[in-house]
């Protein structure tokens, strides 16, 4: 974007000038990865850089017609949100993010953060054994929190949750305990350094993740930015507050959409959910930071109903808008439609399965249950999206989902173990009409309710009986209470 988008480059240059009095490195050189410049692994580098990128991306969205009617920021993202809303000048925003991150360097190496996919109440209960050493740093969604604290306590919590089967992980690049009592050590320094900022009434409503609702931005003084760093990030509450006041489209302005998942979770269960009218959109993605990704995000916003100014977005690209035909698309097929086959006597034992890959299920007397299906790129064209070296492979997650589907029907909905043994390849190109026969076999339940599960396939060739290939096997079990 620095090379291909003039609006982004110009705003980044303004951010670089605003950061100049507070940092000893070049914003442009850090973003371009120039050899020998300061590392983004340092908190006093990465936070100002992310701030500048977010502020600049907001200018791009605005230039292309997508103007914010409210803003919300997560932790340090509130500094960018305050600038975008007009509550802080660009210079004051640079002062807050640069000086605050500089003070944080004194805490580095003494803490960390752990992502935990649990409801806040459950997370609070789990960290009770480390009272004073662990805190819920952020509530990102109804079942998504971040815990912060000292490294030893985080390791202990991580091990305990792993034993319970809860998939959690350390937040990379964070080696201090933000939003925890540890931040109290830098309170006085922070209040002194930020005493000169001058917050003002914002042009755009500002929804605070410190209070969980709309806030008069004249309160965004030094004390507020200390609270922003010290207290729990109430992101999910802020999103629900915006939903309750009629907001239906959320654009995450960042280098990677880390908050879209929490935002989507926070919209679930709202009164708007049945209408399906809530859109959550990202901007850039990891390793996709150019104009192409920006245009794709604009396209996603446009299909969600946001007013994209395509004339501005496509200016200088050589692209142009085209009118669609005024008549329905004409399609002509030359393939013969085969008549439906008469039911075979063996079909009497089969029942239908409402599943895109599995066609029927057969219960064998006192033994296995067999789910059957026929897979082909012609029948399931979306399977062609998963290819390696031009070979279409059934994704591993498809085996997992089918095993879970079979388990739910049989009362053993927990996929306890699934080992992939061999890839399942599908003919493509001219042979796309050909496919494979799939068999998912589930064994009878043992005394504990556990069942074996296995996947086999062979070419779907009526003229030959090929060998069956085993692709995966494992165990299903009843879900624990």
C-alpha cells in the first residue's frame, strides 16, 4: 500500500512526522523491513507502528466512501480509534502510543498473555488458584478471553487447561502483563508523561472498551489512558452496546483480522441475529498487505451494503465498471441426463443422511453402522478449492466433520481421536465427473460408550471392483457431562 495507494502513503508520512519527537527510528523503514532498523519485537516499536497503520487504513476506507459512524478500539487500538474519531489530534495520539509503550519496556520479560476460549465466568474460576498473579485482561467475546500475569502462573494455567482439553495458547510477542495489577507500577510515570494531551469532543461517537459504552471523549485524558492499560478490556460489551443502538456493520481496521471472530461471537444471540443483517469485515491480512487485498475488502464491504466509492477506489488502476446484460445469462448444456436408477432391494435397509458428502446410512444387524457417499469434483465443485500441486485432496477437516456428524447421530458426539493414514484424491479436469465411493464405518459401542470409526474409499468405476483404501481411523465417545 505504501507504493500503490497515495492516500495510505500520505497519511503514513503524517504519522511519521507526528511520531518523530518521541521515537528514534523511522516508521517507513520499520514497515519496509529495512535491515538494521529497530525490531517490531519491541513493544515501543510495534505499538506505534500498528497505531500508524490503523490510522492510515482508516483514511483509505474514508477516501473510498466508507465513513465511520462510530468507533471502538481494543486496548491500544483505542488510541487509533480516538484519532479517527477526532477526539485526539494526530500529535496527541502519537504522544500517547509512543510514550506509553516506552514506559512499558520497564515491565517486559516479567509477564505474558494467554488466549483462553472460555466464558469470562469460567475463566475467572480457573484462575482462582493464582489469585493476585493472574487477571482476565480482555473479554473479546462471550466465550473468548485473554488472561495476563507472570510467566510461571500462566504456564500453570496453560497446563491445567490442557489437561481439561481446553485449547489455549500464549499471545505471541507479548512479554508483559497488560491489564493486570503489574501496570500499577508505571502509573505515576504514565500520568506525568501524558499530562499535556488535550482531548476534545469527537466528531464520531466513541464506544469505550474501558466503560463498555459510549463515552464523552473530553474524558480521554492521561488518567483514562492509564485505565485503558490497567483495567479489563470490555470489548464484547462495547460491541453489544453498538448493536443495541442499531449498528450492523463492523470493519476491523488492522493488518490482520484478529478481532472479527470475537466480534462475530458477540453478535450471536442479539436481537439482530435472526435477520442475518450483521456484517463483520477485515481489512488487510498477514502476508496480504497490498492494494489487491484492500480492493477485496472493499468488495466484501460493498456486498454487505456499505457505500463504496468505486470511482475513487479504481482510479489509476486501469479497471472500469461494466454493465451486466439486461437479460438472464444464457447457458446451453450438451450432456445427457441419465434417468434415475430404480431402487435396488438392498436400498430397503438404507436411510437418507442430510449431509453434503454422505448419502445414506446402513445399520448392520448387531454390528457396524455404515455411512456411504460418492464424492466427485463434478458433484461437489467446491472441493476443487483444496488442491496441492494440481491434485484435488479431500481436506482433513472433512474427515473430522463427517466423524462428528456420524457420532451425533449415534450418541457418541465427541471425536476422541482421529488419525489420518492416507490422502483421498479426487479426479479433476476432464475426469471431474469420475469420483470415489466413500465408506464411513462406525463400530458398536463398548461398555463405556466408545466406538471405533474408519474411512475407506475406492474408485467409483462401475466396471471394476477396486481395492478399498483406508484413509483415517479413530474413536468416538459420549460427550462428558
